[in-house]
């Protein structure tokens, strides 16, 4: 008879730790499925609420805008309130917004709930990862936990497609309502499993107050810019409203810049904006995600017009999302083997190639799976090659203390790219579908140009002061591609 080296207490702690990892990963999956589930359900939502395409795109854009507008401020909220409090509150608000969106007959209320949900995901996704990293000891256990978390995030797109394909066939409200009970179950588990925050230094009052000015100012600038774009493009142009919205966006942006310049610890460190790999990667990720979301919007509307069921639409989109889910555990290895810059360039070229292969003639968008496969296959390959490589390229050359704010800035650009592309594409679609597809392709080509230019350019890495300090600058590591 032999004895085990693992004590009951240690086994219990390990079991609790992996239960926490499971809850956080499941939450990441729910967060990730929001975009794909809504894209499949979008035409049915429009039919149910009487929304035309230019207004319908707000269901997608509002989520991306809410995420992009809040992710920079989220880190400061966590510092002020604690990880546990922010994470659990965001989960509760996410569940409430999901239920409200599913029950409303008002398009305005639905769009508002989508923006709220995007803001909640901007809090739960990075905070969940921070909780995971602090709860799991460094080494193989943490690497497994982070891999599981990342895999669930990548698999969320496919899960959203299939789930929405099933639920939207019954009723589009079920697709919007589904996350509510799941989020409440995760909240109940989180109340037991998410550890309480230890003592932490209180952030400086002045920096916190200015962050609470800068964050809402950025959100207002984003919302007004998107509204202005929707009024400036397409058949229903309203120049006066567009001008007023752009003026409001400029004013809000000025307030944001003034608050940032006055802050001893701005949300966006000026040095990060001079870090060439981060800037290029942010532009590349914004164009990749923006063209991708807009492409799915066009294809979803095309398939609906051609008579496809939600389930058929979900299956048609699978080649665009499944490759990333299948390769999620190996994506970093693929990027490092090719070199991040080469992987990004290959992916950035594959995406516009896919958009160019999308059917332009015949039934709107082509009604068959085989008609869409060349386009969706190229787009899926683009994400496998470029998605992880872009993030590695953005933050890999920075010292650890700069990676969190750089990651927040990067994610802001990713989400705003989706919102800023979907708005004009949806405005163009009803009157000129060809122009909408041309814009999608042009955005993709812009990302390809930036990525190909990076292959021949040199990375000039600036000296960056440590976050929150004004002392000796810190030189970034020279590992960026």
C-alpha cells in the first residue's frame, strides 16, 4: 500500500482553483459568442422590430463601441473598486441587459442594452484573466489555465454561430435572452469562487478624477462619431445632423485629450503612441476586425434575402470562425514559427483576397455554401495567421509594466475598428451593395498595406517612462518584430 504525496487540503485547493478557472473560461465563451450570435440573428431582429439596415447595424456597432469606449477606463475601475467587485457587478449588469434586450419592443432600448453589454465585456474579459493569473501559481498550471481561457474565447465565435442558428429559428428573442441565465449561474459560482482582493494601494485622487472625465469623454466622442458617420453616408444622408455630431465628437475628443494631458497618470501614455509595433498592430487589428465584422454583416443580409434559414447562415459562416477555434492552442506557436510580422502580413493579405472572392453577381451574395466557401475560408485563414501574431507584435517588445495599458489601447482599436467599418457599410448596403463590398475590401487592403510595409520598415522603439511615474525612462525590450 503506497501513500499519495498530495494532501487533502492541497487537493481541495487545487479543485477550487480549477473550478474558478472553469467559471472564468465559461464567462469568456459567453462574452465571445455575443458578436457571432447577433450577426446570425440580425435580419430576424430587423424584421421583428421594423429596423432597416442602416439602423440595424447599431445592434452590432453599439456592442463594439461600448467595449472600445470602456476598456481603457476599466483598469482604473479595478484599481479603485477591486477585481472581485468589478467582475461580479459587470456579470450582473450583463445578465440584466441581456434580459432587457430580449424583452423590449424598442429598437433604441435594444441598442442601448448592446452598448451596456459591450462595456460589461470590456470589464469581465481582462479582469477575468487577471483573476486567473493571480489565482493560479506560475508554471505549467498557469500555462494550462491561460490556454483553456484563450481556447474558450476563440471557440466562442463558433459556439455563437451554432447556438444562434438553433435559437433564432425558434425566435430571435431567445438568442438575445440566452446569455442572461448563464451569466446568473456564473455569478452565483463567482460569489463562492472569486477570491477577495487583498490590500492594495489607493490610486491618486487627481489621477482617478481625471480618468473619470477622460473615460466618459472618449465614450461620447465614439458615439457621436458613429452617429455622424451614419448620417453622412448612404441614401438617407442628413448633412446637418452629421455636422452637428462630428462637432460634438470633436468637442468630446478635446475634453478627453485635455484630461489626459492634465493627468499625472493618463489612460493612454504618450510614449505608447510612439511605439511603432503597437501602432501598426493596432491599425492592422482594427482593419482586420472591422472588415471582418462588416463582411459578416453583408453576408448575413445577403443570405437572408436569398431565403437561407438561420441555421444555414450559421453553417455558411463556420469556415470563417472554426479554423481559429481549432488552432487556438497552437496560434502563438504558429506566429512565432513564422515570425509575427510575416504571420500578420500573410493574414492581412488573405482577408481582402477572401472579400474579393465573395460573389458579386447572381442571387444576392450567392445562396449556396459552396459559393461562400472560398471567401469564408480565406477569412478564417487570415485570423489563424494574424490574430495572435498581431497581439504578440503589439506588446511583445514592451517591458511588463507597459503591457497592460498597451493591451487596453490595442483592444480599444480592435473594437472601434468594427464599429467604424460597420456603420458606413450598412449605410451603403441598401442602395449600392457593390459599394458596400468595395468598402469592406478597401478596409482589408489598408490593413494589408500596413502589414506589408512593416516587413520592410524598421521598428523605432521609444523610451517609455514607467506607468504612473515621471522618473527615469524605461527602454522597451528589443524583441518586437
